[in-house]
C-alpha cells in the first residue's frame, strides 16, 4: 500500500482522550440537571460521532437541553478536559518514520478545529502534520467534509490518501470521501480483534503496525 497522504483521526487514534471527555460530558449534563453516567461502555458512545449525537447516544438527552449541554461541555473541555489526555505509545515515532518515508500527514477530527490545533500544539504533535482540520462550531461538518478539507489543503487526490481511525464514523467518512481506510482497534470504537470489513484495507492493533502497511 503506497499513498501520498495519511490522515489521522485524533480521539482514539493519536491520543487516549477518554478521561477528559468523560469527565467533561458528565459535568455538562449535571449542569443541565441530568444525572451523570458511570458505565464506561455507555460513556464510550460519546467518542466518535458529532457532539449533538454524542449527548443523544450516551445520555438520551432531551432535545431542548442539548444546546445548553454543548455550551457547558465546550467551556469545561477548553478549560480543563483537553489537557487530560495521553498519547498512545509509539505514535510519535510512527509519525516520524512515515514522514521519513515521504508521507504528507494530516489530522481530520470531529473536535472543533480550534481545539484540535490547541491540543496538537500542547502535546507536541503539531510539527508532524501539514494540515490539521476539525469541526465547525455548529457541528454541521461531517467526517467526509473534514477529510475533504485536508485533501484540498494539500492538493491530494482522494485515491492517493488513506484515513486512519478507530470508529465506524471514520470508516463511513472515508467511504464518503472516497479515500482508503485503515482501522485501529486500540482506540474506543472498534473492539480488540476487530475483523476487517470490505471497506477496510486493514486493521492494526498498534501504531507501529502501520509502518508495515504504509
């Protein structure tokens, strides 16, 4: 497999951001008068989809409360939650080796773009990436929209790019954007031992395994 561009999802692919996301989501729903969630399996539904869907999937939150919950979530996550994250072992070494091979690297995330830029800078990822793209504040951009923004930034044809991510939302976004897809099963969305589907080039269980494919 040889591509010109590898686009990485952020949550569950570059970093384990679960602790910060779960704590922030629970605080947000408490601030709108609903009980927090403590089941990790249920909380894991908060990672991957657009944020509106996250509050529906995880908390079954009433529609009239979602906008307020999102406001509380974003305020708390910017203040504290974003810094409660850990990079996956070997991910930066993998990025460095991909760059040595001549790959362009990008980030395509459903986090807001300003937050993605801040986090990539704070955790020392920024130098590896030529494009970092994320969601808009209204959460109207799809994963495919964001992937297409990275492609446009770098002048790369979809046939020359691969998206690497940990959820079905990444898989579907790659298909919609007409880019190839590699799944990782060390994140949140796909279980360990995830079997390859027709729309996956491969499934990897560690960042280092990408080097044998790319």
